[in-house]
C-alpha cells in the first residue's frame, strides 16, 4: 500500500513528502503498458509452443526406407548400390574428373591449346622478321659507311 510520510527535509527543502512502498507496486502503477505487452508476448509464445507440440504429435512417424532388391540389379550385370561414406574432397575430385571428360570441355581445352600454339607461332614469326630486318638494315648501314 502507498502512504505518504512527511519528513523533515534538508536545508532549503522544508517538509518534503516522500512516498514509500514496495518497488513492485511502483512498477505496477507506472509501467502498465509494458506489463500488458509482456503478458501478450508470453501468451503468444505459450500458444506457439502448444501448437508446435500438437503438430509434433499429429504427424505420422517416418516411413521405413525401401529395401534394395539385389536380384533386380543382378539382371543388368551391375553391382547393387552400396552405402558408402565419401569425403568432400573425394566427391569434388570425382566431379572434376567427370566434368573434364565431357565432350564440350575437351573441345574447349583443345581450342585453347590451338590458340596458344598460334600465338607462339605469331611471336616466333615476329621475332624472325625482326632479326631479318635488323640483319638487312645492318648490311645497308655497313655498305653506306666507310669502314677503315
């Protein structure tokens, strides 16, 4: 309960009125909006929890995995699938191997190789032309200038 109490104040503050009571009472008095919002949030969380539990009990249990018929695979002369655990590194290596064997990828590699060869041929031809040009100019220069 709230009650007021008159206390002899400090100098300059005569007869101050102090309200005394519990902290909880003050909270209820001044923060009603916060309390209502918190109650609504707690209620919605509780409803979500109940709905989740209801849904978990309502769903049927998992179906058993189908068994693999080995006779079916034997008729095709292929081994039945095995439950293997493959590491990520092995998986990527296998995928790269399969990818590199594709026809489009092989053609692209071949085209790239041909393109590089042509580029080297061009560079060699330019180098040869430069050497020939230098040797011709050198002879021309040697003929025009007297050498003692």
